[in-house]
């Protein structure tokens, strides 16, 4: 049974934001980058901060931390259809929030901060698809799980949210899901 939607929660990367790894991959050999990026999940989950993350990167790659951070900042950008998508979602009368695995540096570049229902992995202390992420995201909203429509680009994240009763779906084409919800 489909319940009325009060909140539309969007993933960022792969849905509203493009992630281009080229700025990082051009700096060091793959093995060195792999050694560094082995701590990325911890960075996204808030277990380590930016200074530690980039210091570990410098140690693993030999590339100065400020150079790594500058390249890291260039990895993310809003998609061209992000604003119309968000405007269409807001026009539905629903609260619009972000539920995303992200780190504080990428969140800052995108101008997204924790609060107002946004669940950012570094702030909630868990990465999707861990159900703790969804549970904490729901607690921030204070609405029943069935009142949330969650849009993500990864099946595991959708499945985890559905286990807690969220109306979750995989979708990479924003205009398609807007039509599905009769928001355009």
C-alpha cells in the first residue's frame, strides 16, 4: 500500500550530483590511491576528520595534503537538472531533504549542511546501506517511515531503507520520477 508522501529524500552522488574522480586519479598511482582511500568510509562516517583524511592521503601518495584537498573539492558538482528537480519536488508541498553518504568537504563544496532533516553520513555516524543510517535519518525528520519517499542510485541503499518502511526507489533520471509522482 502506498502512503501519502510528506518528505522526499534525495541521495546526492549519482542522483543530483556528478562525481568525477579524475582530479584525484591523476595525482598518484592507483596502488597509492587505494592505500589512502581505504579510510574513505571512515571519513564519510565521521570517524576521521578532513585533516586526518588528507594527512593519510599525503602519507600514502606522497602528494601534499593541500593538493589532495584541492583535487578532492573539484570532484563534485551539481547536475544541470538538480535545481529543476528540487524545485519540482518542493512544488509538491513535500519537505525536501538530502540523505547522502558524503564527507564534510564535499558537503561544503555543494553548500549542503546537516540540519533541517538532512542526513549526511559524516554527521549521523553511519554510511548507507547500514540501516542505522536510515534509522537516524528518520529520527531527524520525526515522521513515520512510510511518509518518506527516498530516491537513490544504488539498490543496496534502497533495500536498506525499505526494510525500515521507507518508500524507496532507484532512479537516475530525475524527470522520470517527477512524472511518476505527478509533480510535473
